[in-house]
C-alpha cells in the first residue's frame, strides 16, 4: 500500500491547489467505528469534527449500513427523478414532518451547495428579483451563485455573481459595530440596519434573506436568540422570503432545538439542509412552503439528488436521530464540553471566546491579552490535538477559531477525554506564546 507521503504527492499532482488537506502532515482515514477513526499508519483518533459536521451519528453504524446494503442488493442504485423513487418519497415525508414548515414540500439534492442554488432559484423566481440579503461572515457553498451570497472574503474567490447582494451585520459579539451590546440592543440595532439597507442599497423588491442561524465556516458566530424573528417582521412587510441555512445547525445538533431557526421564534419560508442527514452519503435539499416550492414554470429534475442509495441512508439516519434522542444527547454532552471549555478559557490568556450550542462548539484564539486574532495559536492547537489523538477543525473570518462538531452519539466519557486533550494543547501553545 502506498505511503501517506506518496498519496499526498499524488494528491498535489492531480487535484486543484485550492483543495488543501489539514495539518502539516496530512492523514488518510481508512477505518472508523463510533466516534473514532484510524489513519493509514494505524493511529486512532477521537473525532471531534466529523468530516465537517457531516458524520452526524458516527462511523460503522449498523442501521445505516444495513439500509444501504438492502438497496444495493436490489440492483437499483439509480433511476433519476424521471421515475418514482420510493426511498426518496419516504425520506421527503419524514423531513417534511420534522421541518416545522406548514404543508412542506421537499426537494432532494446532493449537497448544501446545490441546496443553496435551489433556494436562490426559487426565491428569485417567486419574487421576480435577483436582489438578495445575506450576512457578513457567512458561507453558503462553493458554486458560483452560492459564493455570490457568501460574506467571507477568505472563501469568496470571485466578485462576479449572478445575484445583487446587500450584506447585513453578522452575529459577531466579540468585535464589530454591535460588540458589547445587550441582546435587546443588539437586535434593535440589527433591525435598524436592515431597514436602512432596504432603503439605500436595494430597490425594495428583494427576493430573500439567506442566513445561517449559527455561522459555520465563520467560526460558529451566532446572534442573540430572537434575532431572526425580529428581522422577519420587517421582511414580511416587504414580502421578502427568509431562507434558513441549516446545513450545519440542523438535525438536533444545537441540542435545544431540532433546527437552528427554532431559537428565533419564527418559521422560515425555506430551509436548506445537507451534511448530517447523509452521515457521509451525498444528500442535501430544500424544504419550502408549497407555493414557493411549486413556483417554477419550466421543467426541471435532478439526476442524482435523492437517489435510492442516498435516500435509504438518509432515512436510516433520521430514524436513528429520532429513535435515540440524539438532540437530547447533544444538549447533555454538549453542556459537559461547554462547561469544560469555559474553565479552560478562564485560565488561558490566548482564548478570547467560547461559543456555540449543543455539539457545535468553537474556541477563538488571540494574541495574549488582546483581541488580535492569532491564526498561529489556532494552528498550534490543531496540531497538538492531532498529536495527542484528537481531530478538530478550524475556521473563522481570521482563521483563528477551532471548530468542533463531533458525532451526536458522543458520550460524556469521550467528551471528557477530548477536553483533557484540548486543555493540554491550549496550555502547551499558550506557554509558547
């Protein structure tokens, strides 16, 4: 078998330079079980990132493998939406029931990026406008349109876009114009900002606001609860749709709710989903009110979206999440992690903030005694964690945030094990500053 070094050289030779693995010495994951993975060298790690919040219920889950094997055994791996797909219909019915959107309809796709494109297509068609509201520091996918509504310059590779975007203030409570405000004042200022943007940088007939309840790539930044409910009151005055990007916040990950939008006291017109529903199988989509979903006047279909295998996997994942109350586990085990991280932060001069909800956690690193972002410390912690057997991610506008989204099946014992590794990594890096 080729060495990791051989594989890295081959990767660099044939894949784009902008597809870059983590770590100074990237690893190849070859097996997994529960919340642990093993690399090609035989080293086992506790996984606190889950393939970017995608392996939502862990590795080697019998219920998912069995569902996929049953479908593969039929010999039908694909038929496209030109034919009836029982597994697609059954999964769509389940998602519609848990979505919270009245009389919901569901379009199944392959990824969060494709879900974003579909939501933008529907919104602009309904409103007959290409004007979009998005949030600063946001991320909605890799494609041309999705990057057009992404408000993070580290990910927006082109200024060209098919939509006309106006950006609102994000939920950043550490820096920015709204830093230090109370929740009520923050929301009040955000509403003022929305009204000013509508009056100045748009012609009023905006198609939609697309926003993550908790910004993923942006470093798990979140506004106060009730924020989007207050914005929606203004949006409703203009007939503007609200799209909640639940690609990272959905499926019970925040612990307190099944969807991130439910912390805000209002129901979106559409929500987008992906990642965790497939637990590694390619699956995403859009849930919308019927009059929104059915607005397209041209014929359309999806070759691979909602294919029998991915739909069978997604249905098994959703059943597992509900049957095992993984939302409740995210709340309980998440609190163990949040409490431990706050204790670590209180003793560390390089930690400026601990944030997130449930099993969606972030730690922001700064130069000691300042709010100056420290990507160097973040990379140091990332590497120290890997060396000690813990996989975490990174992100944030300045690349100075450690992001964690472990499987929703994480146990308290595993949470405490991970905390011990994190504490040592942060102490080690802090001592070297």
